[in-house]
């Protein structure tokens, strides 16, 4: 891959947020929370309207090529038309001087586009050519702890089962869960399953995604391919099972890793206690009085919460742990804003 210097913008910059759904609103929220040096936050979507984020009104403008005039960094959160918004408007945005950070899946596996989690591979930003891809939410939550352990002990294999919140499927999915829960409690049955193939209330769905090669869903294949690209190591064996659960926000993951060297839970805990983007939650490191990571605890938090670290009773070179992250933040909006921060001179 061709190397180049990271393009740095002088602060303050003009930022466009493309998409006014759950992820787009979270991007706006995080830009404000982190005091990102933006002289303008320009919100774009399919249609012009007013949206409110944390009590503040934002004018949404229609997404057109001209809407990117003067934009330095464009955070793509939603979709416009049949293809992702970055495909539809990306070339025009780049032509007008913007760098794209795309939360969609269109460019993640493009060999000319870096796929970046700043805590892991910020260096890959050096070869971007106008487009930078954000990883899938499940990949981001998993790799923060896995990569930290990999650097010290060498991870050979990862077996992961996900428990994914409905917010990962959009605002409509959240409303479906609310509606179906009320219906089920009232009558014991659910009518329209909504955006999912079957009702999600009081249910779990392992068939939420299209099944592709070798029986793996496209969501599972994303985890495999993105892990290899971000960590730069295709030899790591990744065996994922993705499941949608009736939780509003916060993806949970049961992770089992095999390492090249012997490892103990105490050694893993010591590493994770010093890992940027991770936070231990156990008896010795409680969070809000709780000693185990939970979606309700992770929602609204920047860090991936890690706990339940335990050894494999049959293999001294393996252990298991439980990780939970806010899929709208580190799994999407926060990671995109962190990439943007890397592109602005400090």
C-alpha cells in the first residue's frame, strides 16, 4: 500500500455530518462533548428539516454535491439512495477538498482505503487517499481488548459470540422493540416483526443477517475480514456467531482467545487496566457500584467495558472474557470522531 503523509487540517475546521439518524445524532453529540475544534457542524440528510440533539436545534440541509463546499472533514453516518452516502456523494466531497470518514461498509475492505481504530492502527491513516473507513460496531468492541492482549501474548484464535442491541439496526428497530414489548405484555403475541425477520421482543435472533459463504452471515464475515485488516495479520483464526437480542443499546460479546504464550487472567487484567479505550469492571474495579459489564452500564460510555476474565481450565494458553460497548459510540460515532481528531493539528 502506498505511503503518504497524513493530511492535517488547521483548527478550526468545517465538519459535515451526513445522516440525521441515531448515529448521525450521536456524532453531533460527541463532537460537542469532546469540544472538537469545529467552526461549523453542517448536518446533511435526504431532506431539509430541523432536528434536536440534547435540547439544541440543528438545521438539516439536503445532501447535494454543493453542500460539501467548504467542508474539511465529512462524517458519513447514514445512507442516501441505493448505495451508501459515501458512494453517492464521496467523489464530489473529495473534489471539493473534504476527507471522508465513512461509517458504512462500502469501503471497509477496499485495499486502497484504511480501516482504522485509532487506539490500534492510527498509523494506517498515513496512506489514506481521501476516504477512511470506520469498522463494524462488533469489530470495534472486540478488538480494543483483543489487540491489547495480542501485542503482549500473540493471539492465535478468537471465538466470539455477540449479543447485539437493536439500536445497531437503526431508530426503527428501537421503536419495533418498544412496540412489540407492549404488544406481548398486553396480548402475549406480536404482530408485525418490523425490520427483523421475526419478532425481537422476548426473543433472540441468530438469523438477523444474510447468510453467505460457508453458512456464515455477512455480519460474521465482517468481523473476520475486518480483524485481519485492522490487526494486519490474516493468520489469526476468527470464529464469530452474531446474535440480535432485545436490548435497546450496547453490544455485548463473549470472547474466547488462544494465545501463543501462556497467559493468566491476572496478566490480562493488568494489560487491560492500562489499555486506552478499555475499562476493567470487576470486584476490584467497580463502575457505578456494579462489578460486571452490562449494556445499561456501557450505554453512553466511551470505553469498552471488560470483565468476567477467566482461564481456560484445560488450556494454559487461552482465556475467556466478557466485553460490552456502546455500539453507537465506540462502535460508530465516537470512533469516527476520534479519527477526525487525528486529522486536525493539535
